[in-house]
């Protein structure tokens, strides 16, 4: 590893404590560095020795890295924690503001910035009196009620009103969300002893093996398969604060193991449609969104929902919606396109999908009413209409996916349209 050549051996002799604090920094950076791995790392260093810098680096890497994408983050945190002065200055420069025209900010990779935040944030929180309490071994009590209140407040906080620290915490919470799905009964059948469809061919074959006597019926049942998830995310100026968080949500769904979805397809649209499916398949979420942002060049621009839906229906509908996919339409519905075009393309999208769910962050307002032209056109053509402005609204999306009759706030707003 290139980072292992410039590492200095720490002067502090409390190696076990240093490894423990190092594991905390890795955990803040997104690596699964739990207590069990800390114990394994201390024992591994004790067995391997602490004589060579390269051996120490790769010993800890073997204990804390279980995936290839973990190695980049591990190397950056390792170099910063184990006292590489030049690298520390580099990381500080990534988090310090630059004066436009005088200094050019160095381009930070996704892992570098995450490592800097994981370590340098701790230096701001730590207080001398807190360090003395830890050294004396005094028991520190935490108020679980306040912790629950903070978590509940974070769930209810609007994405647009979050601070930088709250956004980072919200991203970690979104990565842990589950997006359940019900399997679809296919037309094809498979052999099953307790099936409901008689398998006459298998029955006759079994009868021939027993001299022509039918001793029982062979049965079959319909095969179950999981649908695709297709997301169309608005990245126009009015949606920019929400689209970034919702793309984190889609990345978690695309990379979740055992989630049930056959495939997850993601598209962004503003003034044009962009396919970012392959970018979201990257394991590292920061690298995935950086690649998606480079591919979609209409961020924070205008909105042409009808034109972009037409491009999707023409170029991608048959490819990704042919197996009864569930479609998430993520937009505020503020459109300036021809309403007849928007209505026609929304109708085609609804007929091509198994279920069309609209996530609209404007539902965060208590007095929201379907007055915008785009909202009036889209609302009757979706199966469910839900909010998408905070963590709680994303958690409630599970109801629209697991309950077939769930329509969210659609019926209430449809009644307002009829008045």
C-alpha cells in the first residue's frame, strides 16, 4: 500500500487504546468496526509484532476490511490517525474554506473527505475535563430519553432544513432503511407437493414406472418472482435539496443484499433524461453520487416532466418495465411543458408499470393543495401519492409497497380537485 511507506510509529505506548480509538474513527467513516473486530485487531498486532510499519498496516487492514471498497477509506483514515503530518495538513485543507481566485482547493476523493470528517470532528467535541473523567474511569450516564428525542427529531426534520452534521447522520440512517417488496406470482409453474394445479405429465410418467397404476397426483404451483424497481428522480432547482438525499436512498436500495428487488433502475430528469443505473451500483455511496452527478449535467436547472417522460417511454419503457416493475416518480410536479403531453405520457407510464408511486416533498406543507397545473395532471394518474421530504416519509413508503390498496394522500387531494 502506498500509504504505508510514510507512516511514523506512534510515540504513545498505549497501543491497545490507540487501536480502540482508531476503530471508532473507522466506524464514523462507515466501516463496520465493532468491538469484536477491535479485540481481533489487538490480538493480531500482539501476535504479529510492532516492528515494521508495513506489517502493522496490513495486520489492521486484514482485521477491519471485509470488502474491497473498505480499503480506500481504511488507508486514508490510517494515514491521518497514525500521525502523518503532511497528510494531516492535506486533510485540513479539504475541510477549510478557500478564497476564490487566490487558492485552488484540492480535489478530494470520496474516501478522503469522509476520513477527514470522521477524525477532525472528534477534535472539536473533546474537552479536557472529559478526558480526565475517562482516565479516572468514572462512570458516565446517558439519558436515553434525550437520545430517543434526538433521533425522533432527526426523523421528522425536513431535508432542506438540516445542518451539515444532521445531513451526515440522516445519510447513515437512510443507508439502513429497508424497502420491502412483495413477490409476484408468475404464469409459469414449478413442481410442488402441496400445489393446487395438477401436473398430468408428471403423473403419467410416475404411473408408467409403476406398471400403469396411478398412485397419486403430482401437483404444481405458480412460481414467484420479484419485480424491478424503477425510479425517476427530478433534479431541477426546486428539487435539488431533496434529490440528493433521495439518491442516497436509491443507492441503499440498489446495493442492499436480500432486499428482494430483481433489479433497481434509476433515472434523473430536469431538462433531459439521464440513466444513472450503473453509477448507483458502485459500493461507495459518495463515489456513486459523484459519478451520477457528472453524468447528469442538468442539475438545478429547469423542469420538463412531460418531455422527459416521453423520452423514458420511448427509449427505456420496454427494457425496464416489461416484468411488472414498480415505478417511483420523485418530483414536485412544477412543470411548464404542454399539459396534454404530460397527461399522455403519464397515462402510458401508468399502464406500463405494475404500480406508480409519486413522492412529492411539497406535501410537507399542511396547506398543500393541488393548484399547480402539473400536479393536477399527474395526481389522477398515479396509484399512490406520498411525501418525500424526511426520513419518516421514506419509512412510510414501505406501506405503499406492501399494501396493494394504499394510496397515501391521493384520495384526500382528489376530493379537493372535485370541489
